[in-house]
């Protein structure tokens, strides 16, 4: 039986401002997932850190506006709120310049975080925020306290691509999402895998890390899901891409919502694909929408 999100889910990791040509957008993969979980009716707490500055204050206002809890957002006095410069001149392949030594590199494990972890139906985390030892220690404590799902979205952002961090994260997960480039990690291949070969790659990850769910996203091609040994595939639909920032996070939120509510795997995967496509066809990572209207 899948846990249901009666208590708040936790999205752990970076929160930052994406500087896009269309404007300044609040982002960071875990924060984006938290926003989209809210669109799917899943109460969420974002576990992160901000600076004691104007951008940090605006983070709080925005997250409260989303309807997500700010209880686990810590304020760090001596470093700024995170920002990222995004070059979206090629909309399907954005380039990120991620500022280092910022607040989200120092997420503390508070008493409130411990209590929330104990009742969370799931903790969602990525690899980028694990660039700091502080965050690795904090996440490890939270995952040990959590009896719900441990959901990893591998999020490779050069130069923060260390094999030991991937090993750390994957070995602590139950559910893994990665894309058709990331799935090749640990192999000698440098070309995108054929759709027919994806189930083999998913099985390799599943066996190596004892994962019961592995999802591989393939952009406009679609996505595949290995769930308890059964493979599912959904073709992508063409959309006019504005930018792809946050599309994978929206996909993950829809996928996780379906898994937590026990929806059929094929239906869940299709809903996740359609949600990701909607965000790719929108400006920014957190456009307004009604999840029930996405088909």
C-alpha cells in the first residue's frame, strides 16, 4: 500500500532566484516540486535556507503565496539568498551559472525538521544541494527519521557532478527520477539511449540501488516508468517550448502525487508527462494552473 499525503511532504534542498530573460523567477528544483505538489493537492513543507536579505524575505512571501509551509525555511545571517543566471537562448537546453557559498548550502536539522520527517509521507531531494557536507549530514538525519518514501531526482548541474554524491543520494532512495542523459552514468556510452533500451537502463539502476521505482524522462520523446518490475511508457506530445526550466520538477510532482494516492502507473505517468509539457510551454518554473484541467 502506498502512503497518502495526510501529513506534509518535505522537499529538501536549494531555493533560489532564476534570472531568466523574461524576469526573476523563484526556483530551485525542490522548491519547484513543492509548488507543483501544492497544485496537486499535496500539503508540502520546503526544507531549505535563505539569507537575511530582501531576496530571502521575498522567498517567504512567495512560498506562503503558493500555500506551502515555510516552517522549515531557515534564515542564515552571514551568506546571501541563492541566485542562478540562466541562459535560455536554446530553450530546450538551458545553461545554469550557480552561485556558490549561499544560504541553501547550510540547511540545518532543527527539532521542527526532525518532527516533520517522522510523519512525512515522502521526502523529495536532489543532488545539487548535496554539494555541501552540511546538507549531506542534514539530509541523512532526516531520511533516517522518515518512514515514508525517499524520492531522489538526480539533478546534474556542472561543475557539481561528483560520483560520490550520486552514490550517497541513490543509496538512500526508494524512488528515482532521472533523464535520458543521466541514466547513462556509470556506462561508457555518450549517445542518447534508444527507447527500446530504456527498460534495461532502468533495471540496472533499480538492481544496483534496490529501488522499487525508476522513472526516466526523455524530453519530447516521452517518459518511462519501472514500477515493481513492470515497465510503462508514455509518448510525448509536441508543444511550443518557452523554456524547460521546472518542467522536470512539475513532472515529478505529478508522478509522486499519483504514486502516493495509489493511481494506476500508466495513468500516473501520462499525467506527469502532460504536466511537464504544460510547464515547458510556459514561462518560468511555477506558472499558475489547475492540475485537474491538464489532460
